[in-house]
C-alpha cells in the first residue's frame, strides 16, 4: 500500500482507532526488533516500514488534536 493511501485510511479513523493502531504498531516494532536482535528477521526492511507507519499515525493524531 502506498503511503498516500495509508494516510487517507488513517485520516478517516477516529482518535480512538488511531490509538489502537499505534499500540498494535508499537507491539509489531518490538517483535521485529526482537527478531532482528536474535538474527531471525527475514525481511530487514520491515524495521524501517514499521517505524515510518508509527510516525504517520502519530502525525495524524497530532493533526486531529490541533484541528479539534
């Protein structure tokens, strides 16, 4: 999914849904990091992808807070 499509999906969500998405992504970041440390990570690009998605969710949350 392109980042612009992902942003459109995020902007359509409520702050509660975004918080849940953020918690899920943080758990995924932990799991990916753990796999990386133990040497079992097959797709190293996932680390950057998850970090970028977390940043996007946080950005949309801040934008919604300012507009409210």
